[in-house]
C-alpha cells in the first residue's frame, strides 16, 4: 500500500491558537517542504532543489476565515533549473479582497527592516488567477531572484560551502466574506518551472491545475518516466506526483507535530539520495512501519554524513503572524529582535504585547486597578506592576511601596503589611508561599511574622513561630503557667518540633499533678479565625477553651489515661508514639472559623491533670503547636 505523503495534514497536527487566530503547524513553529524538481523523471532524489519553511496563520470570525497569512523562508536551492512558487488556496477568487506581499531583510533574525507591502493584481491572472473553484497566487516566477538575489550555483546544500540567507516573504490574503476552509495548511504550495507555469510539481494529495485553467498542468506527463500517479480526480485517483519507489516529489515534514527535533529539520546534502540519507522513508513510503513510526523518518535513523547540517538561516516568523483579534489595537507577541519566534510588527498596524486577544479591555496601556482579580495591562499582576515583582503599586491599589525596585514589595522589610491576611489579599503572588514576612498590625513598628499562605486559603499570622525565626513567639503574646496541685513540673520548655521545625509549647507533670497554661493576646488586630494543634493528658481535668468557650477534642484515647487530640488529621492516637502531652509528629491543624468574632483579643486556656494514678507510667501534661489567627 502506498502512503499519502502529506505529513502535516495526514497526521492532523494540533494547531496553536490565540483567540480567533489559528497557527499552523504552531505559533512560532515552521513546517518544512522538500522539493525534487525533475518530475516526472527520477534525477538524484536529494530533495533539496528547494527547501521551504512555512507558517500559516488563519483569522476566523466565528463564521469562517477572513484572513490568511503565509510566512515563507527559502532555506536552500539545490537545483540547476530555475523554479517559481505558486500557492493554491481552496477559496473562490471572488471571495478574495486583496493580496499583499512583504519582503524582509536577508540575514536578519526577525526580517527587519521590512519592505512596504506590495499589492498583487486580482485581475488579468498574472499575479492571482482562478482555478476551478480555487484561487492560485503566483508568489514568484523566480524563487532565487526574488528571495536570494541574482546568481548561480547551489545555496545551502553543499557541506562546508558556506551559508546564504535569503529574504523572508510574507503573503497576506484578505477575504471579502468569511469562507469555510478545510484545515489542511499550508494547502498547495507548488513548484513550477520559470517561464512555464504549466510545468508544475505538487504535493501528493494535489492534482495539477485542472484542464480549462490557463495554466493547466500537462496531463500527458502523468505515468511517464518515473511517475506512478493515480488516475485523475473523478476517475478513482487520490495520489499524484509520486515516484515508482513510493516516494513523492514533494515532502511536507511538518515541524511542530510533536515528534520532530527542536532544531529545524535537516535535509539531504547535494547529490545524496534521500533513501540513503533518511532510510526510514522507505517504511513510510510502503506503509510497512508498524504504528506509523515512519512519520519520523527525517529525525530518527538518519545518516548524518549524508545530511546538510551546516548552520542554517533562521526561520523568520515575520511581521504578520500576529493579529489584533479583539480590536484593541494590540496583538499577542513581543518585541524581541534576537528571537525569531516573536514579532516586531503586528498585522493591520496593531502593536505587539497583548496578553488576551479575546478581551478588548486587556492590553498593555489599559487602566489596571488592583482588586478585581484581572490583569488588564498585561504586566502579570492585578494592578500596575512596574518592577515585575508581582506586587501592584500603591497608586493602583496594590501594596508595593516602591514599584521601581523589585526587591521592595508588600511584606518586605521596608514595606510592611498589616497582617498576613492583608498580605495575601493585596499581593496574590504570595498565595502558597509560606515564609517570614514583615508586618505592622498595630501601626507602632514593623516586625517579622511567620505567614501560612496555603492552609485553608492562607493568610494566617502565626503566634508561635518556627524555630528558624529569631523570636519563638508573636510580640505581645502573654503566657503563664501554673502548677495547681500535687506532683512537680518535670518539663516546662519551648521544645523544637522534630518533625516540622515549629516551636512546641510543652509541659509535663510527674505523678499526680495538675497544670494550667494561659496564653493571651489583648489585640488580635481584627482576626476572626484560629487554627492550632494541641494535646492534653489528664485523668480528671482536661479542658481547652478559647475566649471562655470550651473546645472538644477531635479524638480521645483512654488506653493510658485520658488523652485528647486537637488536630485535623489524627496523626496518631497512641500516646506511646505521640507522647500525648507533646505533638512531635506532623499534624494538620484544627481550624475554628469565627471563634474570635466579637472579641478584641484572644485568650487560650488549657488545663490537664492529674495523672491516671500513682502507679500509672504516664503523667499529666499538655502541648501547643501551630497557633495562628486570621
């Protein structure tokens, strides 16, 4: 079985789209066409008589295509014959409003400076002609002269022979009415002989220009010499311009299909047959490749000694592959002259830099006020972010005190936030970024506080800090411990939490004692929620209360006396593992929304004791870890 050699179309390459615009093979990527120009005879089959890279952009109004732009780069000429290039589009000529061509500067990675667009004539058939129900654009009657200048000899096909850069060409087709067009880009880019437009070579899925066309292909050549074409369309044929080995005369390598190398596809060097340079092309040609691995014949299994691998001219994306689809005067793309995958000029006079070409209210100079959750001015932040640190400036409603210095942002030492919640609200980039930030909740002086920016949406200000911080607790946090009866304190310390690096407020009473802790913060700076991890161990007294309201434990274990756990994931209920009176294992916190509502401050009271009995091997005690408010 012979394989159709329209790799780009047959593989149904995924297109990359911005709103209303589809790029093929993808935005910033290029397909590659390799031509062998001596059809219908065999010649040397090195497939470098013309090497053309292309990108096609199609603007769709929602009811059909309204504009098509081709960016074309001529990478190599390995032919002694003079060739022109035509482009057949499946569009009636009556739907074509205008066609313009623009040439860039050879050797420039972005094609600049670009010539002024030149309009092609739609009448007379010299530049644009009808062909059945299609339109043919005669791009150039002499590829070398138009794109590479006058001269003779091979260009970029002889290893060690140097590299020549030709001029990139942009062809813009504007349609008078929306047209439904099959997504088979680049459609029919065909080679023809200089001085004889009827001597054509097309991709294998396209028959030559039909009879009745003033430039109809000569039907007597099919099936002669080395040609193994099917009968004409309408007579059962579907594949043409294919040699007797099954290899067609035009190969569409379709870069961007997910299997190609990141570098531009290589091609055979001068007079190196493609079946030797790329042996797996024969698998592709005869259909024997299991699972179609033959589609990557130009990447895998090649013979590098037979390929032209000298530095190639860059594929210039061109000035017209970005569009202003939403009418705000801006298109997607950035001005970066050293990057061939970006644009410097947008089609129809728009400026590059849009971040959402489906929303006319979003563009680089739009007014962007902080707080609506949208980046209207395309700087990556809600509000105006002049220094790119992710925090909008104060004037637009953000928290950045110095929008000219990326080291200054809300929560940095010279730009304190009111609280961790204020920081998360006004500086959304901190979401998920747990760290020590600078806050000034009382307006009396800034200090460092640990902020949890991921738990339950973030915005938690810690009152008991990680051991990595200089201070173990929040300024102004009062704490008192009382041994109420019996026993003795074995341990009253700030302990290092071995599993998670947080300070643990812990106490253990030997024998039959009862102990009590009270923590207080007179001003909780408007906080309403509290989260914590705590444990209590005591046989008859085991109370935890917040602002006078008792809180029940999440779980209780009585195997070794009463042991209550206040945490979210019940990491361990075994006092022998977790100590009960101390929480060293990592545990998710208990969260009590609204527990501080109606109160100016926080009072956390917990009391435990006595131990189970004088004979019990476990004493009484308590621990507190992960204490934070929001």
